[in-house]
């Protein structure tokens, strides 16, 4: 994966908040400078001298208002983004293409398929671990597992931060408070109350379909159907 794209995938909503507020403050500074230059250009030296105090006060007032307006826009935008990221883009059905092609892709890359619009990961479920999964899971969750897939919500079940996948450890690792999940979303350690939440995934006419109309609660702490230890150093 290209380095810029990998860096973007690691951003949490709080990173976005900081970037947007900083951008807003910078934009406000530029607006204030432009207003100051415009005021100085109106009239000759006498008028400039007479209105110096008024212009300075107006400059400060406009600058402060611009800073607050830009910061408010950044905060509101990031708040909306945080809520959407935490809850996922629910209510839609996503058709991801050929099941065989996706199985091959997941085996080859050893990384999950990430859908940024749906706010979920599609991961491979090992066929050899199905007997253990059938002891723990029920209903629609098992349907996807028997096809070799699990669809995981991207939000940490602790505080809602987006959880990136660590290619070194082959675990999902939350950068906010240290929760860690196995490659199939089962909680391994940290403050989260359960594993990653998930969505119904099925195969229809050879095509993988993820239904985000209903979020399925993640498995309870202690659930470990794959006995997957970390493959290498942790990212967080």
C-alpha cells in the first residue's frame, strides 16, 4: 500500500479534529491579514493616520471573530465525522464483488479489506477454526464464517476511535487507549468491554454482500476461537 494512503488510514477522528482546527486558525489569520491590507489601501496618509486607532481595533475584532468562526466550523465538522465514524454508515447493503476473488486477495495480502464508505473491515475466517466458532457464535454471524468471512465495524467498542489493522502483529490495535483485537475481531486485551462489533455478511450468487442495517455486538471478553497470538511487534 502507498505510504500516503497508509498514513491516512491511521488517522483517528481526533487527529482530524486537530488538523481542521489548525487549518481554520490558519485561514482566519489569512483573512485578518487581507482585511488589514484592504483597510490600509483605502485613502492617503492623512486618513490612515486619523483612522489608525479605529482600524487597529477593527482589525483585532475581525481577526478574533474569524478565528472563532473557523474553529467552530472545524469543531462541528469533526464532531459529525466522529459520530459517523463511531457508529458506521449503517443501513446500507454493500456488494463487494466475487467471493473467490476476495478470498484470494485476503490470503495474498494478509490484510483485511477496508471499506471507508461503509466503515467496516472484511476479514478472512479460518476454515480450520469453524468447529470452535460454532460453539460460540449463533445465527447470521455463523453464516458468514462458514463462507470464510467476517465483517467488522471499524470503531473500538471502548470509546469509538477507529481501530487500524497492524500489519506487524496481525491484530487490530486501537491508538486511543490500547485495546487490541485478533484478526477476527475478538478482544485480546485492553479496556474494551467486548470484541469488535460486526455486520451480517453472506454470499449471494458468488458475490460477497455486507448488510449494515443492524450492528451485531462483538463477542464477550475471553472469546478466542482462533488462538491467534501476535505475529510480530505491536503498532500501539
